[in-house]
């Protein structure tokens, strides 16, 4: 069984698709080395955007030229939604859908890949939380005294087994790179996999459509991760540098908050940390992780 | 107006934003897609700085790079009181230069560790962290003795200098590189004093100083 000798023994996590890096940022036909679930993992992409992923080995060191299609003994891999993905177990045929990604007028790109000294689910949970906006992202995603998180709905989709938080609303002084004034912003959160979350957010350029911001987290170990920030925006005005600056500012404001949460692994016992009313999404997220049998990077309920 | 070629998460760029904010100098930023775009390594940007690094300022056609050199220039030109870069006091000026060189060390250790952890730079993380602790120990002791003399800043004058500005970002963001400041109480008190300098501006990852109690 794959993964049997690795640090992670948790089938529910091994069988998932995990992101390794942005396809565009990996020089083609060269070995790239990263970490996943406590193991050293190597990958390479072809100029056409096909990938090969394997457990790191001596004859293919980082930076060496390689024809990805000639590598033997590879792990499952796919290039999808901007990133190279792999699995250390038996992954499902399909991971998840993002139909909006294929709309021709969208700009899809990686905003950044940032390493965090905390567990993957802590990063997902922070991304899911609106309550911290006025305090951590003052002047951008929130502002005192408008701190109220209006009631919203949460459910697990029966067909896809994804967590959804819908009808979320928050007042934001500068909701996006193009915002010029404060506005009430609509949010929908969607957790597709234990460590992958997508946010649908009111789009200033097209009121009837949504911008998509994803956080696809690569659990490098139980208490370390890399967050890949996926963007699919309707915005033909801003430069990529301008948008990245906006998104990275917000991400970096979160870093000290996330890294100071202890324990670093996410406790799934409902008694472990005290939620408030606005935490309904994270309560469901934690219960859903338990139901999926996730034990890696979390502290399972007793 | 001064143009600052800037990356929002760069400590060396932040040093310039902080200095200009304190000196109340008007400037505009030109965002450089440093990460993950590596725009500063591209052909276009190398026409501005052939070394391919930021920050760079363009002050009405006068181009200057290297973070600590820019601080010297900004203070010399835009601080009429002459206190931030104390050219009128040879002793103090020497101290300032000495601690500016020390700050090269904190940038190459503490801030390098942060690049490793956050942006995946391929440095020797443990060596960076160990180097930062060695320097923090020295700086903490130094500041502790300064406090005993009733002095608040890195150099011996009554007013902060560009050395404080050069050191502050490397120190205050060290936790992001896995370098705890738990063992350096004088260093922590000094970061709070810097945060209370009039005109202080933070950057993502820096908590503002707590508000004083209003009476």
C-alpha cells in the first residue's frame, strides 16, 4: 500500500489529491523537489503542461534536467486548476469541479504560494472565518465598529460531500484590488477536500457574477504547510502585480494570527475550543473532517 | 515625487516606506511582482537596477538602490533636523554606520529565514536561525545596557537614527522565520518604542502598538 512507510498513515488523507506547486512557475523538464505529508516528493512538468510526480530519489536530484514522460515508478498526478496535484494513496478519478474556471473572460493565476508554520486545516479554517476581518484586515476586508457577522447558512452537499457556507455577507471598506469605496459583499464558501477551500465573492466588475479565490493547502507535515492562493477573477483593469499585492497583503496579515494558534494541529473535539455563533462554518468543517476519518494534521476527537 | 519600486512583503522595501512615512515624505509605489513573478529578475527591471533587486527609488530622475543606502539618502535629504542621519556628530555618525552594518547581518539571517519559510527560498534555514539568535543576543544585551543609561535607541543619542529603521523590520518579523523573541525582553521593549515613533507605519504581519490608556 502506498504511503505505508511514510509519516502519514491516514487513508482519508493519503487518498486525496494534494497540490504541489503552480504549473506556470515550474520550469519545464526540470526536477522540482517539495514535501508532502512528511515525505520528500519530486515533480516535473512538460512544456505542454503534463506532469510526473514521484517519491524523491537520488538519481533525479533537484534542478536536474528530466523528460517527465520517461520517469518510471511515478505517483498519480494531474495538472488542473493551475497546479500540479498528486496523491500518495488511491485517489478518486475526479477531484472537484470549478466550471467558472473555463469561462473565457476570466483571469486565472496563482497569487502566491506561502509557507506557514501551522497545520493545513488551521489555514483552511482561518480562510473560512469572517469574524477576524475588522481586526486583522482593518481598512481592507473590514473595519471597526462594523464587526457583525450576519447569520449565514451551512450544509454538506449530499451529492459531492462538500461543505458549503452560503448567504454570507460582510461590510468591507476595500473588498478587492479594484474597489474604490466600502460595500456590503456577498460570500459563499465551499470546502471541496479536507485541505482545499474556495471562496465565491461579489465581483465589482460584473455584479451578477462571482470572483473565485481558492486556498489549496499542501500539508508538508502535520504542523507545516504551503498555501497556494488560486485566483479566477473578472478584472481586465488591474495588473497581475497589483492584484498580487492586494492578495498577498491580506495573506501576510493572517500569518502571525494563524501561526500563533495553539495547538497547531486542529482539534476536532467539539469541547476543545469554544466556538461562537459566527463559527458555524468551522464547527461544521471540524465535524465533517471527523466524519471523513481525517486524523492527519488534526487532533481527533476522543 | 519619489517613486519606490516596491514589494509589499519585502522587509527592505518596508524600511523605505517606514522612513518616508516618519519623515512625512510624499512618494508613490511601483508594485514589482517579486513573488511569484520574479519581475525584478527580468530584463525590463534590470534596466532600472542591473543587479535585479529591490528596493530602488527614483527621486526625480536620481536612481538609487540598496536598502540601507536609500535610508542614508532619504534621511540626509529629507530630515532637516539632521537627527536621523547625524552627520553633524562624528561619534554618533560612526555608531550609526556600525549598526547599519550590523543590520546587514540581521537581514541576511533573520529576514533570510523568513524568505525560506514563507517564500520557499533554498537557504540553510537552521544556519539563518542560529545566526539571527547570535545577533539578537548581542542586540538585546546592548539595548538592555542602553536602557540602564536611560537611553531608548540603538545609538547613544536621544533621538532614533536610521539604524533603528534598518534593524526594526528584521527583528519584528523574525517569528515568521521561526525565530522567537521570547528570550530578548529588551529587544521587545525597543520594538514597542519604534512602533510609537510619530508617523510610524506597519506592514502586513506587524501588529500595531497597543493603544495607551486615555485619561
